C-alpha cells in the first residue's frame, strides 16, 4: 500500500488534479502545478537513493535535486535545461515582481511535457527499485 503522506502519493494526487483542471485559460496555475509535481517526483527518488539532503528536500530547485540523485545513481536520465525551465514557474508564475511571467499556452504545453518526462522517468526508476508499494 502506498503511504498517503509520501512525496510520491502527493505528486500522484496533484497529477490527477492537474489532468482534470488544466485549461488554456489558466496557464499560470497549471505551470506552477507542473513544477510542483515534477519536484515531488524527484524528491520521491531522492528519498530512495540519497542521504544527508535534508536542506535540499525543502528547496524547490529541480536541477539541484536531479544533480544530487545523479551523483548516486546515474540511471536517471533527464534534461537539466528542461528542469531549469520548469523550476522558474514555482515563483515566476505565482508571485508578482520583476520576474513575474504570464505563461502562454505553448509554454504550458512545454511545461506539461517536461513534467510528464519527470513523472515517467521517476516512476520507472521507483518501479525498478521495487519501492512503489513501500512509499
């Protein structure tokens, strides 16, 4: 049984919500949600393979999470540049300021594709380690 309070189960819950809620009218919340789902999926893998990363687990830096995972397990294959693009939506699509962006439909489509890559790679990695039932 998957624990309800794991990064993996929370990411899945947010994924199913986003799947039903995504709209070309409300691109900013959807892009921010895509970032959050990718972050939680990476954290579910990091919990499995990394140690001593408590501070990193409270950050929103997808590239840093990925880099830490790659130091321990090189089998996880994602594009760092894609993670950098997705990372920016955590703040830039949610909060006013100099870096605020209005996410376009094309940018949202790209964010969702990156998120789906992270979900698929993370799921495959977790499955290969036979941990899904213990999350």
